[in-house]
């Protein structure tokens, strides 16, 4: 299964960068939509992504650098959009105004479909959900900004199996020893300690930028 980084603070040559995050999982699940649809769409075209294959959009939390590109929905076919139930009524109305959108509110941890699960809505002040990708008994976690705390996200996800890797924004996460047993670490977007992670786990840690392809 391949994951493509579509939107990030950094970008490979030929791609555009922007403050935000988005990635495409297995060609059909779009995780977050970055800060603007123009940059998102530009990078999608650079990847030669077939928009007609995207049938799921997973939104981690209601911050503009993760939902600002939501107008990409205008270019998709019928799509299920999964978002925490704490999203504002204004944004929920924006989603349901699209005739092609089947909006699904996420509260508790749940299976979305097949190998995809949500941690459920987590956090006290900033509510956020993370995506769990399950292959056998191995789990890869995709995070938006990890506002509820990356350690808390990993602990909750581990109830489904052994955590193989984690990809996304880790925010101010500092307990780097908690990553020791992982096989894949990809700190993106808002992660404060990227250099330390790369130095501490050089064989497991990968640099993140728009244009990256990651096998999971």
C-alpha cells in the first residue's frame, strides 16, 4: 500500500509547498486537504492522481491548514467525508451543501471501511481524530497535528494491534523514546523535533515533503 504526501511545509522539486498537510492513501482515501485547493490540486496533478478514484476524505481537525482546501470536493465524484462531530455547524453545512458528499460524523473509535479505522475524536481543547491503517496485526497511524498528544494517540491505536509506523504532524511531541519500537517514523508539517528524530532513528525515520511516496 502506498501513501503519497500531497501537501506539506516542504516540497520536492517540481512540487509546491505550503503550511499544512494532506496525503493520499491507497489511491482512494484523501487525508486532510491542506490550506488551499490550488496547491493541493497542483501537487495532485504532479503525482498524476486520478481524482475519480478518491471516494473517501478523512478530516483530522478543524484548522485552516488542514481543511482550507476543502473546495477540492467540487472536483470529486461521490465521496464519503469523515470528520469529528465537534466540527462547527458552519463547516458541516459547507460539507452537506455538496450533493456528492455523504457526511459521516465521528465520535468514538470506529472502523471506516476495510483496513481503515479512526481513533475517534480525541483531545480536550482541540478535538482531533487520527487514521489507523491496519495490515494484518500491524498498524500505521496517520496524524494531522497530534494536538491530543502523539503518545495518547499511539496508546489508543495500540488496542487494535502492534504499531508499525506513524506519519504526519507530531506538534510538540518530545518523548522520543516512545518511538523506539516503531519501524517507520515520518515526521511532517508541524513537528517540532524533526532533526532530533532523524538523528536518533536514522534507519527508521524518513524526511517528509510534498512529492514523497511512502510504502506502508
